[in-house]
C-alpha cells in the first residue's frame, strides 16, 4: 500500500512530461530535452531566436540602459545641429529627425521600449490567462460559467480602444504603464485555450490517480495538469508577444502611448509620416525593426509549436517527392489471380 501512495506513483501521475525516450546510451531523456532537440532541428526558428536576442543586446549596448552607458556617442534626447538636411551621413548613419536628434539612437530606444512592452504584455497576459483558464477548466460548473462570462465581456472590448482612452485621459503612458494596461486586457485568448486543455486533461487517468493518492486540487492543477498543458501555453504566449508589438505600435502611432522625449517605434512612424515622400528613411528604419521583431517572434512560435507537437509535421517538398518515388517503386499487385480467376469469384465460393 505504501508503494501505491508513495513516490513510485509520481512518474505515472505526472503525465506526458514524465515520459522518456531512449537516447543513444539507452537512458531515457526528459521531455524538456526532447522538445529542445526538436526546436534546434528547426533552423529558421533558431536563426530567428538568435536574431531577436542579438537585436535586444545590440540596442542595449548601443545607447545603454538606465545608468549603464552605451558605446554610441549621441544620446537619443540630445539636440544636434542638422547635417546635410538630416540625411544619413557617416556621423549619423540613420539620419536625423527634424529636431536634429540622432535617428539611430532614437530607433535603439524605440526597440528597447517595444521589447519591454512585448515581454511585459506576454508575461502578464500569460499569468492571468493561465490562472483563469485553469480554474475554469478544472472546477467547471458555476465557476466555469462565471469566469467565461467575464472573459466574454473583456474579449468584446478592443484593447486598442482601451489603450487610446486611458492614454488620452492620462496625457500619454510610459512604456511600463502601457505594457501593464495592455497586459490586463490581453489574457482572454490564452484563458480559453488553457480552459480547453484542462477540460480534456482533467479526465485522464493520471489525474484520477492523483485524486486517489489524496492530492489537493491546487497540487493537481499546478503539479500534474499544468505541466501537460505547457506546450499550448508557451506557443500561445509567444504568438501573443508577436501581436503585442503591433498593438503598441498602433497606440503610439495614434499618440496615446509613449510620448516624446521618450521614443518608441510606433511613435517614430507617427511623428514622421508627413516626411515620407521627402525623407523616407525616417519612416523605413522603425518600420523595418517592427517587421523584423514581429517576424522573429512568429518564427520562434512556429518552432515551439512543432517542437511540442511532433505529430504536426511541417510540409517538405523534398519529403513529398521521396514518398512519391517510394510509392512508385513498390510493386503493384493485381486483383486477378493467375489463370484469369478473380478474387471475388474465389470469395464467393463454389457455385
């Protein structure tokens, strides 16, 4: 009896994350290591992750962060005499804005703020969505009904409208304030996905075994069910981060988010849209960083999805051609037996 109630039951009731695959030495591998290997096999996702990390490190090292100075010699808020009408030069490779500020420093500051908003929105929305979805999916009944109705109320209100209203009333939001606000109204999709996973997983055998072993509801939710839903959570939060930069860009573009003298990529586009025909570099540089950051996070999310869901194979033209060649090389068997006797005639028996 002690063997049933004790630790030997833990590997069984911990679900899919406790499953092991045999490695080269015959020993099992953890689920995290298996997922990591699958992710590394996706070259596009790995390159996107490396590029995303490089952009973050480059922006911090260029202009510094807080009291830490950077190697770039022009602060983003410093006014300088315009050189060559603000066009890109050797001293200002990205050019200058109409006030004479160095545009490279402004873009690096915009990348920092945009990445901060992305990460805070993703973290806050993920935590709220997981808590709401886990409680609703596990307890069901009136708890599920109340939480899902609250989710429906929030999901019909566009986050862009909420951000614009609050930003207008508060005369602009800082990067952290804007991120917290958007994170509080961006958790609904993750909550619905987590709820669906919990509704399915709560009926599995390892959950019943945990209940028999005397585990509390909190332990079952966070120790046994939640690790098995981690794939859906990570992929959903990654895609949410990719959409967060577009949301921040839209609010700052409208003038209700981050305001000058601070900088964001959306603010740079909105401030220089009138100069698109005369000085297009003021528009293209922040737009390029927005597209690059969003694509990198999307590719990382695709790689994580494929790593956590190995049954969902990516389309490969090479594999398709190889399968067609193998099928064509296989011998084709006729339905007629030698001597002109058909199989159907034999199956019908003697007449």
